[in-house]
């Protein structure tokens, strides 16, 4: 049995961002136009007028201040309200592959390695640009990695489930290293015309290089153990599969194919699930709150993270113990906890413990316990 370590991580951040003020202005212009267009039906009580969104609500309910996006003009155009990403020809790299390669190269650079040192690529994300050929194989080809590659999807928990998969392959000896890459184009899967969720997501790509620990040539994080769990729930769901069925409730339009959630239920049900998951994982590894120097949590909602941090540590986390990045990036699905890890891990000292934890649709929750090795 071999030991695995995270030897590098990288983040691709799109150049464009949208502030809450810009987002709300666009949404409210759309809602005003829609209400004007449907004024008669609204007056007759046939349809409900659209309420305006509010910057204040968005910040208070989520902690989000802005989000990065691949395309801004389409999302903010009240007559479009979705990203306009031109169709690429079959000969061009896919969008996910391109942003994934950028993150992978940063992870390799941090580890002091090249594509020749990589045995496998796992593309773990909540939405894939296409079903096949795998995005991971395209990334493998663009980077010149030998070995094999495959895609996997566990929604927001994709990165931690991918890390467990890579770790287990390294432990067994079937590979010595893997890039786990999480390109998330959430903006194309989000309904920007839905006031309840239009503020939630952003675009980004993250990557981690996982290697046999003996191959590490720079400071790294030994992977002490990983833990994954799932429990079926319909509270976060979309029907964007290859079957288009007519539903009895008539909800077979584009809206049903995008991100849908019962946000309140998710909030309530996921908190105890995640807190217990982390507590059990730590107890089984004989790690107490005093040992844990950092918690890199999934980035969906600030109040959720505050609650989990307090529950896990038994007190309000000190500044920097549980870093949030969602104020800048919003929810980036599987990539959120890895952005936090990538941006807030360098300062840990030899021997310090930290825990990466993601959670989301499925329900799913994944945790990775790491120890800094300087
Ligand atoms: N502006 C002003 N008011 C609003 C707005 C708005 N934009 N939106 C809603 N309101 C109003 C509502 O109408 C409601 O009014 P009333 O009380 O009169 O009915 C009031 O504000 C409160 O609404 P909510 O109860 O919906 O608000 P919450 O306080 O619950 O906050 C949240 C909503 C932020 C969504 C919160 O419930 C939450 O964060 N829940 C957890 C969400 C979560 O973690 N989900 C995980 C999803 S991510 C995942 O698993 C990956 C999916 C795959 C990726 C997909 C990529 C796109």
C-alpha cells in the first residue's frame, strides 16, 4: 500500500465578473419588461407579476458579492439572460477542456512537475460539455499526458470524490499520479431569469495533482484518509439528460433541464449530514478540533459554512481557520473547496492538519483529511 499526497493545485479564473449590483439591474430590467408584456394577464390574475431582486437579499442570504463568468454581455442583456458562448467546431478544443488545461498547468507548476509525470486525468465536474468523448481524454491529449483519462460527476462533491478515486488508485499501485480537474461552467446551467437562484453560481476551473508521496519534490499535503457518502434526494435536481419526457405537470421546458432546487430544504437537511460526516471522519482518525488547523469547505452559502465550522470546531472559527471565497466566486459547484484550498493552504506548517469537504446534490458529501509536509 502506497501513500498519496496533493503536491499541487491550480485555479483558472475567468477575466469577467458580475457584481450583485449589475446582476440585479439586469434582472429587474428583465422583470419590468416581462411584467409590462404580461400586464393584462397579471391584471386578470392569470399570471403572477415578477418581483424584483435585491442586492441586499443576495448578500444577506448567501454572502455572495460577485461571480466570475465566461461571458458577461449575454447574461446581463435583459433580452438574452444567458451566456452567449459561440459553438466551437469539432476541431477546436472544448471550453471545459481549455479552462481545465489552464488549471492543470498551474497545479503541475506548483508541484514542479510536467505532463510526463502524470499517469491519469480525472475530469470531475457537475456538468459536462458533452457526454463523449470524455472531456478528461481531451485534456489528456491537449496536455500530452500518457495513460488514461475519464469523466465523473457527483455534482458539488465531484472534486472530493475525484480525489478519493485518485488516492485509491495511487494507494493500490495502479498509477503513481493523477490530475483531478474540475472545470465548472455553472453560468450555462443556471436560469438567470429565476429570482430565487439567479445569484448563486459562477464559472471557474480547479485542478489538483495527486502523486505517490515518494515522488513529491516540493512542500505538499499527505492524504491521511478520504471519506465519501451519498443519500438520495430530489431537492437539487435537473432533467437535462438524453431523455426528454413529457411530465404530467408540464414542466418539460428548458427550465426543468437547468438547475432546480428547494434551497430551504437543502439548507436544513445538508447541515446535519455534513457536520456528522466530518465529526465521524475526524473521530475515526483520532483527530480532535484542536488538531485541525484549517477547514476548506464547499462554497455554497456563508451561513451554512459558519454553522458547519462552529459545529466541527466546537466554537466560532478564528479568522482564517475556515476561509470563504464565495464572496468573490459565488458557488462554483465542485471547484469551491479546492479554490479555498489552493488560495489558503501555503501558510500551514509541517505537521498541521486540514480537511477539505464538499457537499451538494445527490445528496453527496466528501471529505479529505490532509497533513502538511514541508
Ligand atoms: N431578491 C429578493 N428577494 C428574494 C430573492 C431575490 N433574489 N430570492 C428570493 N427572495 C425572497 C423569497 O421570495 C422569499 O420571500 P417570502 O419570504 O416573501 O416568501 C424570501 O426572499 C426568502 O426566500 P428563500 O426562503 O428562498 O431564501 P433563503 O433565505 O432560504 O435563501 C438560498 C435562499 C440562498 C438559496 C438558501 O436557501 C441556500 O443557500 N440554500 C442552500 C443552497 C445549497 O447549498 N444548494 C446546493 C446547490 S449546489 C449543488 O449541489 C450543485 C448543483 C450542480 C451545479 C449546478 C450549476 C448551475
